[in-house]
C-alpha cells in the first residue's frame, strides 16, 4: 500500500517526467547511441555542410568541418611545439642558451649578442606575419591533395624553426638554418666556429653514449647479462652505435648475428631467448623527452 | 524534528530522491560498456554475476599473472648469473632454488599487487630492483661468504652502469636547461656523482628523472647561464607512452626455477596455469545472456 501511495504522490509532481527526460537525454550514453549531442543541450551552431557536387567529379573534402585560418595557424605553431606564445618564448630561450654557450666557449661581444637577439625578434615577427598571410589563403574545405599541397607551403615556412635533436650526428641536420643562426655564424671567426663545432660533436657523443648504455641495460634485463658480458657488449655497442638506439633495433641486430659470434657472447639460454621476439604490452611506459630540445 | 516513514513519500523529499535514483540509473546504463561482466554457473540453476569496473579491476588477474611471470623471469635470470659468478655446489643450488620457489610470491606480493592493481595501466613497479634485493638475501643466506662477496661485486658493476645512465640523463637535462658546454657537462657529472643516491634508479625506472638542484651546479655556470637557469619552463618533460616492447624477462608459472641442472624440489607445488581471457576483454551487458552456460543434465533431477 505504501508503494502505491508513493507512486500516486510522485505522479502528482508535474515536473517529474520532464526531469527524467532531461537526465536521460543529457547522459553521454544516450548521445552516443543517437550519435548526436541532444539538441536541448547543444550550444554549437550547426555548420553548413556542403556536399561535394557529384556532377563536378571532384575529390570529396578531407574533413567534415571547415579549416578556418585560425586552425591552420594553430596547426603551424603546434608543429613548432605549442602555441604562438610558447613558440616565441622557446625561440628566445634557444637563442639565449646558444649565446651563453658560445660565450662560455670562446667569448662573444655584446654587439653580436644584441644583433642576434634583434634578428631573432624580427624573424619571429616576420614568421608570424607570413603565417597569417599564408593561412588567409588556405582552402576552407580541402581535399586530400589540396591539404597536402598547402601543408607543404606551410612547412617550407616553419621548417627552419623546427626544433631538431641537438645532439644528432653532426652534419645530419636536414633543415635550413634560421636567420638568427646565420647571422650568428657570420659574426664568428673560423677558429671559433671550429671550437663550437667540436663542442657540439662532443656533447652529441656524450648523449648518444648514455642512450646506448640505456639500451644495453634493457638488453641485459631481458637476457640476464653478467658483468663480463656487459663489458663486452658495451664495446660492441660503441663500435656500432646506429644499431643501439633502441631495444627493438638492437634485438634485431643481435638475433641476426652469426651463430659463432652469438656463442662467443651469450650462453645457450640467452641464445634461445634471443631467437624469440620481444614481449609486447599495451601498458603505458615511462618516456623522458630528452631528444626534443625546446 | 523526527522523521517518520511516511515523510519519505512527501513530494519535497521524494522528488530529489527519485531524481537521484534516475540519475544513478542513467549513469549505470551509460557506463556499462566500461565494465567487465562475468557470468558463471556456480551450482545447479544458480547464476553468479560478477561485475567489476573496467579499467580498475578488469583484467587484474591477468595483470597479476603477467607480473608474476616477469618477477619469475628476473629471478631465473639472477640464478643464471649466480651459477656463472658464484659457481654454487649442487646442495647450495638446491637450497637456493627451493627457498626461491617457496618464498617468491609472498616476498614480492607488494610489487605484484602494485602492478596488478595499477589503475592507470602503467608499468610503474620496479620489478628488477625488488628481485635483485631479494635474491641478494637468498644468496647471502644460502651460499658461503666468499661466494656472496663475488655476488656483491657483480651487483656493484650493475649499479655502476645504472649510475652512469641516470647521471648521464641528468647531465643531458642540464645541458638542455642551461646550455652547457661539453666541459661543463663533465664538471656537472662529477658534482652529481658526489650526491648519488641509490633510490634515483628506482625513480628513473618509474618515469621520473631526479632533479639536479641548481645549488649543486651553480658554481659551474657562468653569470648569464645562472640567469637563464631561473627559467623554469626549460625543464625536461616526462610522460607515459602507450604500448610497445617491454624489457622484461619471463618465466612461466608452471616452470620450475633452475640453477644449472638443479630444479626446485617436486614437493613444492607450482601454480596451475589456466588459459585466461586477455586482460582487456570487455563485454557489454546484452552480451551476457548468450554466454550463460547451460548444463546438459536437467537441474531438477
């Protein structure tokens, strides 16, 4: 009786069915089932979707939304490591650090410092203006081909500012230098340039060595290497640094080693393990972002 | 004021109550795809529903088994090294594998649980160091002092490698942060080595680079580098990446520990490994019905 009584009371509340409806519609699961945000709660303005005209026979647009100039601009700065503000900040920081290092190595005059800083400032302003001008002409609903073509143009503009691995092998920087770097180098003597180049090579070697050691310890963890084997493999790693960049690459290299060599370095158990692939996981693994200078 | 049972049916109280119940209902319906639902017949005609929240408990058993395999793999690798370095007699080897087979699970339960119950599905347990310390204790208790000394030397070599890696990474971080020259990097390396702590390795293994304090290295920096050093935005970033190959050894739960030709005693029971569903198996509520197993015989008989 009490249940019936309660139902009678509840049905007398006029807002109750409306409340249930709102809660049901507002729930994400309902939205997922229908594939839409409920109209009652949708604050987005509907975008005009232009279907490609089949009579024209053109390629369909690549995406279902319009690429506003702001989106292209965000993409350009995103490629450079964040937003416009963070890129400006990181560019200044990079210039300052480079100058500080050169000052430490061979000294740098205040004039050169001012000149390089001013060039970097101007270069940033010019880049910003160029990006704004270019994205204003960007296709709003690009096809795959149009998107690629436009991205190429954008890339040509931003690639000199793309942060690359500072300690990669010298001479393998496949990017054009930024103007401030050119100005800096044109103001340095040949002797100073050689000192700087040597320092860069040594820093690069230091960093690569640490990376090799880390890969070596990963191999050791899987195979269970003893101290003697660690010493031998460290020498092998130093002789062939390219293969010791990652666990996967070195695993392939070691597995492909001639049998006689494998017998020399590894025990039978280790050789059997080496013949099997590495274990794969879907878990998250810690990564440190050391290869991307800001 | 005392509330009576009939007060619950008054509109002022019943409305929010019913509203809350409806809201809860909607939430349950919406989140059921993130749940793992297991149904099994436990007796004649009885059906047990075992609902566990996906991402938290889902696949915890599978993850525990993975952790156990890894832990056992590390122990076996250590034993392989013990055989080569300490050359134990058959009796000593037997004592060592027996104690390991008896104790490994209870002694490493925290590590296994830390991984199995990891809510964000990270490899955040330092299996290697835990196993290393435990095996060191077993070796100390089972082998002679001379053998133990050899084993300690072996561990020291490993620690030296780890130290080089962590300090190397810290120096690399400083290089990025302050714009160091190679000569400065070497000086920073020396200063950091003086402050080495063994716990840094565990920190590093679980995704955190130990911080090089500014005060430790400020004497190496030039005046302009010191000023740049106050820029907090130039620090190294650490993150977790999904998936990939793991640097973990593995030993099946039904495989015995071995040192050379000596295996753990047969009287020590091993875990039975039953084929289990993958850890990330997820099932929707409406999939439950066809999964119910109906026994052949008539339950009324």
